[in-house]
C-alpha cells in the first residue's frame, strides 16, 4: 500500500486534490443560488434573473452591519432582508406578468429590477471591491496533502445546512406543504383553497433569502462589490440546467461538477478557458437530457 500513500502525497496529485477542494467550495455557492432558481420555478414556472443582485445585496449589507452586530448576529438580519427583497421582486416584477398572462414579461421585469438594485448598490457603496473579514481563522487546515481554509469549509457546510433547512420546512410545516402542493399542480392547489399567489410570493422570498445567505458565505473568500453577483448567478443558472430545475440533488451535483471543472481547467489549461468546459457541459446535457441530469421529464397535455 506504500505506492498509494506516495501517490496521494505526490506534488502533482497534491495540486489536483487542492484544486478539487477549491472547486467544491465554489460549486456549493453555485448550488445554493441554483436551489433558489428551483424554488421559484417549482411554484410559478418563472425564474428570478436578479438572483445575482440578491446575493450581492446580502454581502454588501452584511459588510455594513458586520462592525455593529458581528458575523453571527448579522446572519438572521440578512436572511430577513433577503426574504423582503425577494417578495418585492415578485410583487413588482412577476405577479403583474402572471396576472396579465405575459409569457416573457417576468424575464425583463426581473432583469430590470436586478439592474436597478445594482445601480443602487453602486451609489450607496461605490464601485470598488471591498474585503469582507472572515469570522473564522484564516490559517489553512491541512487534511493530508490538501490545505483548506476554514471559510471554504464554512461555505460547503453552510450551503448544505441552508438547503436542508428549506427542504425540511417544505416537508414538515403547513406552509411548506402548501408550497409542495402548488409546485405539483397550481390549479388543483387553488381549488383546494390554497392561496397560490401567497405561495409564489413565499417562493421568491425564500429564493432571495438563499441568495443573500450565499452572499455572506462567499464574501469572506472573495472580494465584495456591486458586480460580484452577475457572473455567479449566470453560472448558477447553468448549474440549474445541468442538474435539473426540479431537483435539489441535481443542484448540488451540478454545482460541484461545474466548480471542479472550472478550477481544473483554469490551472491545467488556462484561466481564459475555464468557463468553456462548463458551457460545453450545458450543451451536452441539453442535447442528451433536456430536463437535466436529475430532472423529471414531464408530458404536457394539449
């Protein structure tokens, strides 16, 4: 077995596993945002294309509150803020489009609101990237040949806990059961007395809450700025397509897959090409399995 130990501690192998660990941390951020996409798609078959701005606002507001509340007391405030921001997006941008049966109106409305939120952030906090202090020690933890920052571990654990909490809420609470009923059949849920409009609002609130939470998770391992969410949200949308828009497991697998592929490509090929394999993967999945790797195929009656 000595050859296995030698292989695991070889320099090239060490770099590989280091890249994989970093890719998993990045991928879990993608997964958390993709999970937010799934929440709104389940209830209304719409998506919030301003998810990146919800993440950015969570990080920027968290940075502002950090000196007064500390990291752990700041978190619940950010969660509440994220829910309020998502409810505003649904009420102003999505509900009018649904009520007027505008097929694509919600797309432009959520994009427009995202741009407005980004411009507001630039005017409040400026355009410069800012450093977000980490609540954990910045000394790397050595796991064999791999060195991992505590903040990266916090990203993975925090993302998994957030998604588990939302899933538990959906399965155990009366409001969560209304959410599940609406996602299964919105018309039948309405006939059973469920206020589907309120459920859709709740889905947008929870979606933005997960994005804002992702913002304060990723902020300590990257720079915080008004444009930080745009690229993350776009890649998270690719993750949602890869994993499937109706599968939480698909979001996790797709996020990790994309994150690892990006980091490996950036190191072994070129940083200029690190986005290419992910886009190729999206095209392959759409060609072979349009519903995503873990998505359910639906038959639409006409």
